């Protein structure tokens, strides 16, 4: 009888051990849940291998080329008879300012009815030629800081490289028919700013007499079509 009880006790103990081990394994070896897939449309994390980087757009810097009119590369300042038709002068306006001028008094009737003017620029004596260089191919605009003399001295011929002469005339800086002040004169064609396509590299600019009396301070060649303020000396 005693042996029977002992055997039963052993069997019960083994059953308890087996049940306990099975319960421990079941609670400790839970399957790992599957990874949550990326949500469609979610941007990739920066720096992830194989992900293309964002491209930063290039910044185009405006170009401004300022030419001092009293410093021409070449100056043809006399008429065939020896008359001085262009000269370099200076005035003190807080500081000394040099400029180029076409002296008043050597032309007749404003020069407007002469054969030379009827055929366009380049025919009258008095030429100032300037060399300059642009850093890139682009469209450029031309501005001339000048002081017209009077209604018979308020224009000049311009020339870029081998292009035809251009007639620059306006009322910028006008106080009266006989009095003007320094101002920026943009070159316009049919009242609209004229753009000039210039290749990268060296170019030439020319001032040629159209009327006598005007004075010229600076030439501005820029990619910005906005004219400097009238009283702005250094654009």
C-alpha cells in the first residue's frame, strides 16, 4: 500500500513539473510581431543611401560695369581744322569729379540740319572709345550719366561694338529749356528699355558727337533694366 502511494506521488510530481515547464515556454517565447511597413508616400530619411539629394538652384549675380567717361581708351578730340570738339574737364561737387564734354559753340543751328547728322552717327568729329569686359553672355542695358546743356545740346550718339549708331535723347534732368542737372539717361527704343545681347569677353563702347554742350560722367552697362536714381552718382 505504501509503495502504491509513493508511486502515485512521483507520477503527480512529474505531471506538475511537465505542466510548469510548458507554461514557462509558452509565456517566454511569444512570437515577435512583424515590422510595420513604411506608409506609402512617406519621404525617405535624409542621408539614406540611394536617395537622390535635393538640388540647390544656382544664384545668378547681377552684373554692373561702370565706365568713367573721362578715361577713354581712345579719344579723337579735334576737328580737321584743329578745333577742340571733345575735352576732359572737372568740377568740385563735394569732391573733385572728372567728366568728358563736348564744348559749346562750335556747331551751328544745333547741328540738326547738317548732312552728317542726316546720315547718322560717326560722321561728326569727336569720338571717345572705351574698352570693357563682361563676365558672361547675357542681356545688358545701357545708361549714361550726363548733364545736357540746353534744348540744342541734349543728345549724343552711342555705339556698341560694330552695331549701328544709336541716338540717345531725352528730357531727364530738365529744369528748363536752357538748364539741366546731372541725371541718368537710359537708352530706350520706342520708349522701351533696349536689351543688348553681349557675349562673354571684351567689347567697345563709343560716344560720338551729335550736338555741342553736353557733359558725360559715367556709363553703366548692367543686367538690371532698372535705371539708377537720378541723383545716384555711384550705381
